[in-house]
C-alpha cells in the first residue's frame, strides 16, 4: 500500500477547453451528484432558453445541434468544468492554483474570483453568438515542433496552441486550414482535425472578439484570490491583465500556451494536478511533463477518457476522490444522491 505523504502536494486544477467535448460527457453525474447537478444547472439556467436547449441536446441520444458546434461545445465545457470544480469544493478540496485551457481559463476566472459567475455566463453567451457568425474553420492537431510548421503558416493559418514540445494545434478558417492540412500530410507530418468548427485562437476570430468588448462595460473585474496561471501569458495572471477587458475579450483569437504555462505552474513546486473537465486530454499532456514523469508531481483526472456507461462517470469520480484522499487531503462526504 502506498504511504500517505507527510505533506500532501497542493492541488492545482486543470480545466480543459475546446476539443475536450464528446458525446455523453459527464452524463452519469447529472442528478446523481447534487453538487455537480446544482452547479451545472446554475450555469445553464443563467443562459435562459438557450441553456435549456443546450441541456436537452447534451442529454439526447441524437442532439438537434451537434456537440462540436460552438453553440453547444462552449457552454457545455464551461458548465461541466465549473460543476466539477464546485464538486471538489463541496468535498472540501481547495486548489492552490488554477490552469485552464481555452474556455477553461474563463471558468478559472470565476473560480479565482476575477468576475462573478452571472457576468461570466452572460459574456460567454455574447462570445458564442459572435463566434457563431465568424467564418467557419477549425483546428488541426500536429505532431511537430513550432519551427517545423513555419513553412505551412500563413496570415490566416497560425499556431493556435502550444500544448507540448511537439504537440501543436494549428488554427484558421477554411479553406485555408484545409490547404495547410493537405500540405502537412504530403510532407509526412502527422496531423488530424481537432473537434472544432471555428478557427479558435486564430486571426479569423478577431473581429468577432472585438464585438464583445462592449459587454464588459460595468463588469467589476478583480485580481484573483487564487493564483491563476494563464494559458495566454504562460505565467501567473497579473493584476493588470485580470482587470483588463481586452485581455479577456480577445482570448478566443489569441494562441494558447498551455505547455509553457504548465512549465510555469510546476516550476512553483510539486503539485497534485486534478483535471476537472471532460476526458483526460490535459492529464495526458501533463503526464509527459518531466516533473510528473519523475514523480515530483502527479495527475488525477476526475473523469474517464470516454465513458462506456453512465455508471463509469461516477466510478471514475469516486476513484479520483480516493486518490486525492490518498495524497493526504481531507475529502468530506461525496454528496451523492441515494441510490
């Protein structure tokens, strides 16, 4: 049996974003785990009739709007990330740091106290509406270094995310991205489309993002209460960026620097990295980090990569709770609904 550490490593939340969505994600926790259910319903209720439609499609066998559509992926990722984080809070687990990827950083801003949930959800809805009207596009996962993809970049097709040394996402509108994809394949570089129907983190979304700036008028932005390591600056969020509406409004058009941000987080010392969101994409990236591979830090995803049945979600959540307890953190009753 593994001994409980004398001093548990502090918890750092990893909050996934666009591309982590998949069918039936977290279904097994809804109406089973009260803390999760209440928090998810709070987010979707704040979206009004649109939130009800999002919930219906999320739970449906055949959604009317595909879950990869920005009108479904973005609100569901936000809601599920937030609901899982609130579940941890209900257990008594308090993160020492937060690192979000893409829309996960918007969730992190709420959890860190930068802006209230109601404002964040309203701004999310405005962002979704603007992006839905932007040119169609996508993202392309590429197994290559940043230097290796330079010949395939254009004014429109850019590096949208740096997730690791040879783990990139190119982003842009179509047909530009499709041309880059064909050229990469012809050159023998491994790539595949990510789950996105918009060119997130590329210049194609800049006009849409600028249209959302007015929505920040009257919103009180504050410095974070919990350290928030930004995936856009690859460092701890500064007080200046925290209260800058432009910093938040333009994020969907700016590159994500998750790999460098993870470097910055783990440079602070050993952590127990808890992925609070669908799938295990960020956990997989973190496990390749030398600090995790060397055993100084560890990774605990709250959900499985792809659940086979609704019961899998609950089993994975309880498995994660036991792992957090084994680390030495006090985890109070799991707040499950009676069977």
